[in-house]
């Protein structure tokens, strides 16, 4: 998979891409990352990428020219009737509070693509002509405000990358994680069995794997019911 970031701050991606699972995935050729500085595509001497919104209002808005020029230079999509025609396996994602709330299901859908392009907004957002022309997916990571789209882009990209075949050491581990079955994950414990008087549930020490599995399912359901009951509506008909 190829993942590209269009951003005013390309340096913020260096640390993220250089550690842990993300670094290993890139080293093994499972994913390639690039971050492109939109300021390089601004044409004025000050490399201006923002301006006041027409009609007034607070804040500044990202200008269309740098984004259009960057997309034209880097990705060369065909544009028909003022709408880009991307290859089927390419998704152009704009991180915005107005987008679809990101979920594990959305991550799974995006993991089927071969090329993800993230547009990281700033200020009050980006000129609507950019969205109308290029964007295939508008995504929000939650109902709160951040300074820019870089952190959300990394969140979405990491959730997608870990779903790619060969990225995780054990493919089966994905099946038991939170949200993979619309349930939160059950409580987990490791050694020592007793620490400062706090004991691991005895069933986990029993070696009785059917009993352990039953306990885990029960705990996962109870935790989901208590913390995220909204997830349970998606499990109707799943037992």
C-alpha cells in the first residue's frame, strides 16, 4: 500500500513513521509513506497557503491553489466535469469534523485500497472546491477540535496499516481485539499471578480453555454493555 500525506507540516510524520509496527511494515515493503509540503506549491513569495473566507467570519481558510497544484503534480488524476476520476483502488481522504466518524469498519474498508492520500487541513478548513473536486472520503476521528489534520491522519493510517496482511506478527490477534466483533476486549492479565494482594481471576490459571473462552466472552459482553452499549446493536443476529 502507498500512503501519502498532503500537509503544511511534513516533519511531524517522521517520528511516527520511524518507530514500532509502522517502521517494520515499511522496512518489509508492506507500505510506503510520503509526506508532501503544500507550501512548496504556493506561488507567492511568502508561500501563502491561507486567506480570509469570502463572506466574512472568524479565522482563515486553506487556499485551493496549493492543493490543486500539488495533486496535479504528484498524482495526475483525470478531471472530468470538475471532478477527479481516481483509480478504483485510490482513496483521497480529507480529515474534517464534518466527516464520517472513523471506526474499525471504516478502517477495514480503507485497508482494501492500494493508495491512500490524506489531506491534512488547518485553520477553519479547506476551500470547498478542493473537497468537491478531489475528496472521496471525509473522515472525523471524533467530536472535538484539533489544531490540524496531521494527528487524525496518523490515527487513521495506523489503524489501516495494522490490518494489512503480514503487518502483525500473529494474524489471529486481530480477531480478538476491541471492536473487531463489535465488542470491547475482555480484561487481560500477565505474571505475577498475585501482585500486592491483587489476584488474577482463577479461571485464567486453570488451564481449562473452554472455561477461559466462556469467561472472556462474558467479560467482553459485560464491559461493552457498561461502557459502549451502542456497539451491541450491530451484533443482532450474531449470537
